[in-house]
RNA sequence: GGGCAGUUAGCUCAGCUGGAAGAGCAUUUCCCUUACAAGGAAGAGGUCGCAGGUUCAAGUCCUGCACUGCCCACCA
């Protein structure tokens, strides 16, 4: 039972993280008698290692899981990792680059071997780290988005959607990353402001002398222009609509068209239209039946342009075009201009919109269903402020480009019939799990598979169903029992990228949402509010925090700062404070255990013997309620704060201190009685705290109850009302008196070692009984040797005065008191009391207040006025007495 | 351009349905009191972003503004 004076987190953490895994504490089996509570973890990329974001995200989920488990749910938290598509391929490509080779040198097959090798070597790092920080995951259910089972889900989903006609192939304008050499979906593009120019270019009319000026941020694309567009209501240009222009440098004839999308007030009100390389232009082109000329290829090089520009990069072409326009007199002016530029979310390269043959998913119907689900509260955001942006996004969603021109990922399960020479036939492509045996159209037996892979988010979107074997096992009992899951916890950065798509796929394949509650937490920032990033050098590594302060401190600090939906600024001090709290818990427990020495048996039932007992029980019951409510609504911050406040400022500072009176009693039964309450409250608090700080609470719990279940499997305290509410007010009176006396002692510089007497002059007879019954509290905590009660007690010479708890309290301080100091202190007290009199009098003399405010409120103010008046009177007497 | 948050003590933040401004860290004084100096006791520190309004009463509700951050958008 020996406990170190300081909590040693390292040993305890090693012990328990191992225990939970080895004993399969958090493994879940179907149990139809229990309600399931399920969470699927947001699968971390295999490239990842634990950072603050993970630590926060997984801590929050673990808190929920541990809480629900103690409440009797059959909890399941599914772990796993994501193959991470482009991001992961980029990592391995970089490694290859160091060896001086490219993926093309290796070829697809060999490159994929490298990828798998790398993934098997380092891909589980993050999972091991999650074990370390105590996550209550079911380690028998580790899933990976590219393992066999998950791959079957992906294929099944694709085939089903394809056969339903929702997946189609088409040549469309897509976001192209020239560096990754792949298409990206709309949300994989991040926009960033950039200082640039607005070039004003003259486009001469073919049939007259005039010209029209267009303004553009991308002059090089003028080589691919097929029209100029103006707003039909723009009077400056109405007479020109339908006229023909001669495109400078190219000399192609293009028309002036009208389109309502054009903003009359922007630039010159006339816009050059490049349908192949701009989204808006592409739409204008569709409406006006314009020709589309591709002038940039997938490598970012110019094509289909006059010879002198052919093959140039976009940047080079821009310089040349601007120079040539200027020389030929077509450049009207150049303005400074800031606008946002799309960049690849994986490598930050500027994205090039261009025409490309891709696979698309028609999301119209799925979006509608997801919107309905949100409107019908089948999905609920915490905080709810995310609902609107989420719905808006879904409503404006365009078809999802799901194909990627990379190698790492789920290869699209589409097979093309080919002839003997390997050329594609005209037969319809076939969507299939495996290579088809025979083409149903031409009976041919040769096929090639589509070269592209699926967007990594396609498999992520299936996660809540794929982890339960959807697609592999037609009759998955797990899926029936655990789906829909209970809550999804994630940061707001992937609401669209991931959350929305899971909902869409859940509704599509399971006819039900994947989870009801969507718990959105913030992002961890540094103490200056900056996003943590390697380049800024402000990254706080959770592993360093664990090393220095312990995992429980890390978890507590994160939980405490994580108000739903809000970003949090976190600094070293918060971890330090949490570590200190852990130590406090440790030492309070140590105190109790020390006093347990030699006590063989405790009382079975707790029995409140005096005021402090009733009070701490009432306080605990109220704390329990608040903590439960907080956990249930994902307000871990409130839960952490409530527990901290209760344990430290109520249990430790008051109850334990008061318990010492009985603890030193020679009567073993007295000691036994108070210990039973001390332990009852301690155990209860440990249970409230254990979802947040599982390690230290597990350890103490085990020391306390050698043979009982571990705390993670214990039953969470049930709501109770012992009817001790009156004790709260009584205790408040006692605390008021004790604090006032302490303040006097402190201000008079009287050492705690000096025991002094006190005279209590009774002012309020209603409080007399309570104070007399509990005078030993005052003696113990205010270091008073004896108390003499009486009425109209004459103030002793050289004494200090306090008015508190319905008493005028004199402390005779012969030889200890500084009369001048006492006088000035009393004057200050009087000033404060006078303010109180002013405030309350003002209120009470306000007719409207007395008339309209609730009675209780008026009485309260009246009492305050009376108290202050008495106080002033008494202090004045004392001042006179002092001379 | 639209939307959403935030603005309370030097710093990080609590303050639920409106009724006397709170915590932690930092700071000052005293204390190694036999659970804890990673501690205890006490103190100092705020006209709750600004301006209006509703109300007997506003940090709390309403309107407008300012600043900060985030998200969205077809910013040529």
C-alpha cells in the first residue's frame, strides 16, 4: 500500500496500457441484452504519427467510450488507418527520389510493392501510439482502408453505383495538379490569396475600328479564348453583342456573347472566355454553344497554340504573351490585383483547371437525402452551428470526380473488352469484382482494367459500414448490431471531405445515417492562436508532453480546453496545471490510504454523522449531475472543470481538512465512520474522472479495492438525492466565519503556530445553533484554541474584529496587534459596507423594483441592507473603542 | 461578396433559462501545519470590445459598429 509522495506516471501508464490491451478490456462482442454504443475512429493516414490533433480527437472519443461503458452500454470503438492516396504516394515518391529513381523507373507493379513494404514497416506507428495514450479501442477489429475486407466494400459500392447509372465517365473540366499529375475533386483544392496583376487587353473588332477591353488575371489563356462575354443589361456593350472580334496574337475570329453571370461593375465588364481552362467560362460556353480549345496539357505545357508558344510552361507563356501583346499595342494597362489561387491540398502546387476524361459520381439524389436527414434531425451537429453550412454545401454540390491518376489506391473495378492486339473494342465496359471471364457482348475473353484509382475519400466514405464487413459478408451480424454508430467525433476541417460523404453513402447503401450525433471539435493552436505547423516551428509534440507531465495530464488539459466547435489555444502551463491536479488526486488518495492502515473493515453503509459529511455528500451529488450532463452533451471541458473544482476546492481543501479532527480520534469507530465517507466520495470522484484520466484513476482504484473490478469496468455512480441540501447553507456560514478569521490572522501577521482565543457575540440567533454545533471546525481550520459565546460581549482591549456568519467576532490579541493597522483595516471594511448600503438602498427606494421584482429578490436585497447596516454599526463601535 | 464564431483580471478561459463579476497560470504577503512546496492560507488585479435599445434590473436579451479568427463563393 505504499504510495510514492509524487505520482509516477510512467510506470503506471506502462502497466495499464498493457493491461487493457492484454485483457481485451475494450473488445466488444454482440450482446443483444445490452444496448450498443459505437464509434468508428477517423482513420489516420498511415503516413501519420501522433500529433496534437490526434491526441485531442482520440482523447475526446475515449472519454465518451469510457463514460458510456461505465454506464452499462456495450461499447465499441473501432480503430483503423487510411491508405491516404496521394499523400502517402508522395511520401514514398520522395523516398525514391533520394535514391535517384522515379515511380516510372519501377513501373506500376514494383512501385506498389514498395508502397506495401513501406506501409507494413511504418503504417502502424499511429496505432501503437494510440495504445500508449490509453485509447479504449477494440484491438481485434483494426481495419485498414486497403485491406481485403475494405477493398471488397469499395468494389461493391462502386459496382452498385455504376449499375445504378450514378457513376459515369466523361470529359469535363477538372482541377488538375500538375505535380501530382492527377485530377482532384473540388474540395481537394485550397484557395490562397496571392498578389498578382489584372491585365487589360484590347480585342479589336473585325468589322470596324473599335475594340473591346477585357480584364484578366491569366493573360496566357487568351490563346484559348473562343468568345468575349458581357452582361446583356450592360448598356455600354449591347450594341456589340453578336459582333465578331479578332483575337490578338492568334487572329482567330471570336464572337461577343452575353451572359448574366458577368458582373457589370467588375473590371471593364467584358470577360474573355476560355472554356477549356476556367469553370465560369466553361459554363458560359455551354450556354452559348462555344467551341472549346484546350491549350494547356496535363503537364502544364502549352498546346494547340501558335508555334512560338507551343510547349512553353504556363508561367513562360504568360511572360511571352504579355510581352507580345504590349509590343503589338494590345495591352491597355496593368493593375496590381490580389486574388485567390487554387492549390493542391497535398502539395500546394497551383491547380490547373483543364479538360480531362474522368470518372464522376452523380451525387444529386444522395445529397438531397443527406439534406433531408439533417433537416429531420436524423443527423445532429454539436455544436449545431455547423448544420447550416453543411446543408448549404450539400445543396450546391456538383458531381464528384472520383478517379485519380495515381497508383496507390483502389483500382477502379472497370474492365474493358480488348481484341487480340490489345485494342479496346466498342463493347460496354464491365464493372466487376474480378476480371470477367467473358464479354457478354462479343464473347471476347481479353480484358484490361481501368488504369485509374479511386479518390481516397471514396473508401473513407464507406468506413462506418466497411469496418463491419459490408461488401464482404452479405449477412454481417456486426453491421446489424453496431450500425448505425452512435457518434462521430472529428475536427471541422473534414466535415465536407469526409463527414458529408459518409452520410451520403450510409443513406445510399444502408438506408440509414451512419451516426446521429456529429461532434465537431476545434483545432489545437499554439498559445498565440497560430495553427501548429512544422514551418512555423510552433508544434507541441504530445509525446514530449507525455514524457514531461504524463498522459493523464495531456488528456486532462485537452479535455478541459475542448469546448465543442471552438479552436483552442494551448500552452505548456495548461499541461503543468493538469499534472499538478493529477498529483493532488494522488496525494489525497495517499492520505486516505495512510489512514486506512490498521483499519481492517469499514462500515458497509456510509452514515453522515455531522454537517461536513452531509455537505460533502450534497456537493458530490450535485457535481455528479453536472458531470453526467456534460459528458452526455460532449462538453468535456465542463466535466473536467466540475471535477477539478469539486475535488480540489471542496473535497481536499475543506472536507479532508475537517476529517482530520475525527481521524485523530482515539475511538476507532469515529475514525471508521469518517473514513467510509472519505472513501465513498473519493471512489465516486475517481469514477467521474476516469474517462479523462484513466491511468491514475485505475491505479488508485486498484489499490483501494484489491479484488474488485477495474475502474473502467465499474458502474458509473447513479444519481442520488440524500436530502442534505440544507447543509450547503450551514456550511457556507461556517466557511464564512473561518475565512474571515483566517483573513484577520493573515493581515495581522499572526503565525498559524500561535493559538488564539475568540469571542463570538451573537447577532443573529438563527445561526447560533449551527455555529455552536460545529465550533470545532472553526477551532481546527482557523487555529482557535477556545470560543466564548455570549450576547453584548464587551470588546476586549487590543482585539481585532470581524463580522461574519451572524456573529461579531473578537480576537483578543494582546501584544500581537498593531492598533493603527487594525484601525485602517476596519475603515476599509466600513467603506465596503457603505457601498453595499448605498447599492441596496438605491434598489429598495426604486418603486418599480419593489413593485415588479420577485418577492424573494426584494427580500434578499433587504437582508443584504440589514447585514451591511449592522456591520457598519458594529465596526463603528469598535473604532470608537480603539480611540 | 455571403456565413459562422470570438471579444470578461497581465495570459488561457468559465459564467446555464437576465437578479451582488469567477477559475487556473503569473503576481504580493505569510507558512516546509505529520496527503501534497507539483502544497496550504490570505491579498492585489476587471467601468465584461464600442454605441444604442428592451427591462425594476443586462457580461447575460435585441440592433448597429469595430477588431480577430474560421468557413463558403462562378473575386474575370
